[in-house]
């Protein structure tokens, strides 16, 4: 079969769907042929790799039916199913014999992020999100358009260039896939400015200030073939005024999240990226990464809940209260001036390192397969409760305070436990 016959049959089989969605799919197929030809394939070979037009149309129509059945205002409904089915479609497409297992790993990470997005939807997400069409802020329509403001079609996707400012923002809620998200201070401004640039497979972005909360969303079309060689490079920068002191939520599937010198409670989640917070001031920080590290440096955050599945967690500050840090396959490192409240540090396959110059609270530090090291005042204000590891050694050089209302517990199954006074610690590590 030749390209022209393939596209004609597919176009006919897709007649039940709207013309815009049909044109988007045909455009993707056209790009498949172009990429295949660039890799030395004939039209016949590309047709064989794509499969029968009727089979493709059957899958597309099934997805389209499910998509249209959703509430058109539910901007992220079914995202995990949509991405999963798209990734399954990729497995059946073999342009030049190049479809790597990394895509399957990516699908798993995306499903992880989708679970977080579903949770976020249940927490006061709006039922409508503004999307920009031709310089006007129109209601979310549930479809994409090649003419959307800030989106220019290129081979394999879109070139995105969005730059908008919003007054009267008291909260920020952002969910973008395959995107680095950065929050930076804008001390001379009273408005929140959002800049989204880069390359994306999708062109539908929603931005709306709803009752003081700025919602930023990205919606994928119901069905899309992935073009070989195309890489998303989205970067979103949110400029936050110095007067801002509200809540900030951010979710991305594949990307890093960075916040510097801003205020407000944080709730940050990435499936495959790092989270770095620097010079932040807030009461609470809730941080999650499935495949990356988490760090807070120079921050004044008094309630930190941070977990990573495959990365290190680091906290460095003058003072902090109520730390709950956990990693499945990384180390937990804390270096603070004053440590108060309840501190819980845990890792399954890494080390726990704690340095504190003043302790006014309980400490629990444990590792399943790693050492636990603490550098504290000689007479730390805690009752010390430690036991020798099953495999490893115990070295305790602290006297503690047997009459303190606070308790220090340290445990590991395989590794060493070392409790030393601060004076013995290398000053360069403080």
C-alpha cells in the first residue's frame, strides 16, 4: 500500500469524528511518513509498520467515544488512560525498528503523576479553565486548535510561547506534563506572571484566575501518535510578587520543580524529576518525587513532609520544626541550627545524617540498610534510646538528658549507628 491510499482509507474510516480532530490525526500520520522516509524506509514499509488503516481507526474511534463521554469541563479527566493507550499504540509502531523500552518506563511515571493529578482534582479544582484563542479568554472547550494563541505547529508538535500576567492572585495551582516548572521572585511586581516556552506535543493550555487562585493546565488531545525523534522541551516560569503569601501547588510528570526566594505553603509533586527549594518562607512544605532528589536550603519552613522513591533528601536551614523525610533508595541529610517538634528521618537503602546545634523535640532516625550518623550537642536535650544493629556497630558519645521530655531513637538493621558531639565534626561540613 502507498501513502496516498493509506491516508485516503484512514480519512474515510475516521469520518465519524469531528473534522479538526481528524485533521490532527492525519497530520501526525503525514509526519510519520516523513520521518520514516528520512530514515530510509519506503512508503510500503511505513504502511506495514503503522498497521491497517481500519485497525487504527477502530482504536481512535474507541478513544474518541470515551473522550466525548467525559464532561467537557473536566480538563484532566482520564489523563492516565489516555496516555497509557497512546503509549500502547506506540508499542505497535516501529519506524526504523526504534521504539525503546524507556517509553514504557515513561508511561509508568506518567501514571504515577496522573494519580497525583486525580487527587488534586478532588481538592477544589475548577470545573472550567480559560484557554486563549485569538487573544480572547474563552471557556475551555475540551478540544485543541492549531490557532490557539501561543502555539505554532511544527513537525511533531507545537512551538509554545505563552506570556501572561494576572492581578489579584492569592493562590497558584499548576499541572503540566513533561515540563520543568520554576517559581522565582518578582519583587517589583504586584502581579503573577506566567511564561511557558518550548516544544510540546500538545497545544491546549488553560490559564484562569478563579476567585483569586491562578489555575494553569495543559490538556492532551484524545489520541495522538508519537513522532519519532520529537522531544518535548517545555519550561514554565512563574514570577511571584514579594507580597504573595498564599498556597502553591505544582504537579509535573516529567520535569524538575524549582522555587527560589518566594513565600507561601508548598505542595510540589513530580514523577520523574528533582525538587529544589531555596530561600523559601512558609509554614508547610509537602514535597514528592518518584524518581528524583529533594532539597531545601536556606528556608524558613516549619512543617516539612518530603518523600522520594529513588533520590536523596537534603534539608539545610537555620531553624525548622516537624520534619518528616523519607526515601526508599536514597540518603536523608539534615543540617540545621535549631531542630524542634517531631523529627522523623527514614530510608530503606541509604544513610541518615543529622547535624543540629539545638534540639527541642523528639528525633527518630532509621535505615533498613545503611548507617545512621548524628552530630548533636554533647548534652543534647533528649533521652537517648539506641540499640546495637543486627549487623553493624554502635558508637554513642553523647550523654543526653535522662530527665528530658524528648526522646532520641536511632535504628538500622545493616549498618553503623554513630552519635557524636558537634565538637568532633569537621567544621567544613557544618
